C-alpha cells in the first residue's frame, strides 16, 4: 500500500505503522465507526424522502405527506416515527449515479467503480473491506471482535476484490429475532476445549514454518491474521456477550421491532458499542414482500402495497437506531447512513405480476411498479458529529433529475472515509498487478455532512 501526500513527501511504511500503532492505542470510544443500512434494490425516493404531492397521478403515489420535527421538511406518511426524530438526521435528496443495473449500481455506490456495465464480481474493494484493511494492517488490537461485521451484509455484488478474503466481514446471516438465534464460531463455553484448539493451531504453525520462505506476496501473513481473528472469536468470552440480544431490555427490543430488521439494527448498535468499527446490515428477505428486496418492478410487487407492507418494520428499526445512537452518547463517534444503490422511476409503470405472494397479486394481475432510477435518489445521514435536521440538494418537480447540489458515489464514499479518518484523495492501494489504485477517483466529502 502506498499513501501519497500531494505536495509533500510520501509517508514511509515505518511511519505509517507508527501512526497506526498510535491510533490503535486510543480508547475504543475515540475510534470512529460507521453503520450502513443497505436497501437492496432501491427505495422509491418519491414515496419516502422526496415526495412530490403536486405532480400528476401518473407520477404521484397514493401516500400523503406529513410534517416532520423540522419545520418545512415533509416526508410521506409511511415514515411517522422518522418524522418525529427528523431533527436527528439529514436528508440528502440529490444523490445520483450512472449505472442502471443492480450490480453496477451497487459497485458504484460502495466501491466507486465508475463502470456502468454489470459485472459478475467486483473489480474494486468496497469501502467496508478497504476500511478493515487500513485499520487492521500493522496494528495490535485489544478488542477481540472483528473490525468489520456484516449483519446480513450486502455481499451479492461487493466484497474485498484484490484485498483478499481476510478483509471480508465476519458475517451474521441468521435471523436475530429467532428465539434460538445463535452466532456460530464465537465464545467456546468450555475452557478446556478452547485450550485444546489453541494447542492444535500452535502445532500446525510449527509445521508450516518452512513455507514462509516461499511466501513472496505475504499471503500467509494475511491468512495468519484471519486465523488469529477466528481463534479470538472462539476463545474470548467477551465475544459471545456482544452478540447476545437477551441482555437488552425488553422495551428496547420492542422499540426496534420484534422482527428481523429491528433486531438486526439493534445488534448493529450493540456491536458498535462493543468496539466494532464497520457494520453493514441489509434490510431484505420476507419483510420486503414476495421477491425479498426493494426492487419494486410491477412484475415483482405492487409497489404501493410493497411499501405499505414493509414500512412499519423499516420505520421502527431505522428511527430506533438513530434515537439510540444519540441517547447513548454515540452520535459523535458513530455515523449512520441509510441508502440503496438507486431510486425508482418517478413515472409509474404497469405490468402483470409474475407470481402471487406478499405485496404482489396472483400471476397475471396488472399492477403498478417503478423501475430503476439512478439519475436522482435520496439517502439519510445521522450521528457522526454532523449538523442534522437539514435538507441537502433538490430534484426537479417530478423527481427525475437533480437540480441543486448534485452528489455522486465519489462524494458519498469520501464522506464516509472522512468520518473514519481516511483522506480518500490521498490514499492508494496496490492492486494485483502492483498498480496504485485510488480509493476514490472523483469526489470529495459532502461539506454539510462532515464535522
């Protein structure tokens, strides 16, 4: 990895290690963190954070607008709990990107890949894996938990790319709302079993010493780090407690919602309090409706039935997370961002359902939908020490295009990196061919979202 400082000498590797060591020695509460709530498929901005009540019926959905706690800011009636705490987040209404497909759109937003074509796997590492890489290499962590945990993470189109699997998330794929929810491979209850496991690993390491001489790329070192993390998760009793939602007050669990999304975001808050620095959580699955995501084409869902179907679980979980971040004094250290890869077409389309189920009529039913729309969409930001209660940017009268304060994926990523103490304009990581690759090729932190 190379860090270039424009106008200054390049920071040496020993100097970088020294800076990392100094950062690692800071108390956990001083280290910044990010929770990203991901809406796979794309939330309709017209029906949520950027309503257009004056447009014609071919664009306007059936939902009324409601006042929020912020004078002059209105959102739709689907989000009453978020309306009550609108002073604790800022709405960015002028997000846009260039890719119309789910893979390319996700890669643009999460890794900054400018390619508009869909690809089967990412070319660039996403910001979560990059942060894990930068904060893991060369530092001695005292926290037994990983830097990066995905609670149902967005893995379909993103990942570590050339960084390698050692920087992927520790993934929690089970439903935290299940009565018998348990995270595998953490906190062995039997101390004797933990000692035996440690002995076996030590023996294996003593046998493969000779391989180190052939490890020119340092891959075994990365594997060692990955293995050490896995061993710590297995043998340290603190790890089990961090994932144990039974330790939460029942009223708190109720506030988040006794469903998968609510308990996912409660677990995210619990993990960030325990020192995890990057947490992602996709709101997907049965709570979305028949096809399990926010991709509300008419062939998938009756979009307005789908939005009604998932609105309460979404509204409760997100508003509870944001409230909790402030109530527990985490609002300076922890940045929360809620987004998808794009929005939905302002103009309503109609097509026939390809299957009946939740939020979709029987096969052949003509129903409304909205298609992919990367030209303009919204996301919300909270915590991170930012000035909240604001509106950033604007779209035209139909919500089709950004007309004020346009922000792209590079700006989105630079803002997140800035909160994490990473200057994306100056950091480059070598790819598999040894070429320095910038974290962000175009963009800068959104001024209204940095503290």
